[in-house]
C-alpha cells in the first residue's frame, strides 16, 4: 500500500536501484504503517495490524528495516508476511529479474534460514513448496495425461491436443493430429508450452523439445509455470460471457480467479480461437453480488470435450477489482474455518 506513494520510475526501474533510490523504497513500510493505522484506528479488534505491516521488512538477523529488530523482537506475524512476500517476489516476473523456479526458491530459503527469515517458518514454507512440487510431478508421472501442446514459431503458433507419457528420462507427447505434427521442424521452434489437466484444474508448463520422431515430441525439460497473479484461488463459480454476436451470451464455469485474471471452462463449440485478444465482457456471479468485467482471452486449450480459457482483465475500475478481492478474502476465511473445523471436530 505504501508503494503507491513511491515514484513509479523507481518501483518499475529495469535494473538495480541506487543507494538513494533504495532508501526511498524503504520508506514504504512506514507509509503503509501510517495509512493502515489511520484507516483501522476505530476498529479495536484489528489493533496490531499496523504494527505487523510496519515491521514486515525486518530480518531475523537484525539487518532489516525500519528499526533493525531481530529474532523475538520482530512480531511473529511480520515474520510470516516477510517470508510470504519474498517467496511471492521470487516466483513473480519483475522488471529487473526473471521468475525463479520452485527449486531455486527452496535453495534461497535454505541459504537465508536464520538470516533473513525465521528458521521455523523456512521449514514450513519449504515443506509447503515441496508438497506442491510433488503434486505436480505425480500428475506428470501418471501413466497417461490428457494435455495440450503449443509450439511457437516466429510468426505462427501450432496447437495440438494429445497424450503425455513418460519413458525413462523423457516425456513423450503423442498428438492426435499426426498430419499437422509432421509439418513441425525442430529448428524453427522458438518456444513451447504445455497445459496438463487433472480432475479440477489445468496446470501450465514451459517445456523444451529435444527431438521429433515418428510425429511424436520428445521432451527433455519440463517446468511448472507459476501463475503471474500474486493472489488467486481455485474456485467453482458460474459466469456469463457476452460474445460479439448480436444478443448472444454463454454460460461458463470459472475455475480459478485472481486480481488480474481468471480461468474458465465451457463445453460450447470451438469459437474461442476467433475471440483471442478481442475485448469481451464477462459477469462473475458471486453468491451475494455480480461483478461485470472486461478483458481478453489470452490462452485457449481444448482438453477432452471442454475448452479452457485464460481471461486477462482489461480497463476495469479499481472499485470492481476491490469487489473481487473482497470475495477472495471472504473465500479464504471460509476455507480456513473449514480447515479448523476438520482439525477440531468437537469444537
């Protein structure tokens, strides 16, 4: 929140900050503290939140800011925000760096255990990241996975539906359309992406194709592509997509939603390819109100009989984005209550 008061030229700088610029950026935790304290001052039940925000850039070894607190001097909730903020930053694309892989994030956490981060929280975070990695790996290592391969040439994109299998150190993608696959030349490929479906959602991967034999793609490297949206939830919501055809609308299932984009599915006919990058309106039907947003379809997959689309928000006012975030927070609280109830069934 306090970064809103920092000059955009510093926040979005494509390169390392100077010492003077870094000192300016460090003020954002105090700006956030003062803004939050004024907003929440009349709510006694929320007392302490401003203090937590103020110290979320302190380090466990005392080398942080704004006051150089260390170990137990730092509020524990500030330590939680600190490690979550750092992991989110490492997994996100920034003007000055590329997104880290999960394995590289785990190595950074191990290096900074007891230095930048609370040692117990490092152990918890590594455990959580490792479990997620294992879930994605088990999905890929299943005997057969329905998936969708996108092969990017310099001026064209080839899209294939097919089956992914594992054979030794390689994954093998067998496309349904072998005639179209025969046209692919390995030397002309710029990049490749793959989407793999489990029972509830679709996961995106960056891949490297080592060879093409008998119209099959031999994949030597496969890496999960983390969502660029810092805060999103798997969900099951209804939505209505308004098409640029007179008085035509389509019901869709919203599977994942965040502050900048969402993913929906539909079993309607294949019209999504023609809608890519066109401005569309979509209504999100939350239980207590509807939020209508505009945006564009950035990716489309056909897995089985259903179509999956990534919908990027465009030109939506802040009050609508705030409504979405309120629903995300509400859902998060509901999920936590459900987890607590399951852990304490007698309460």
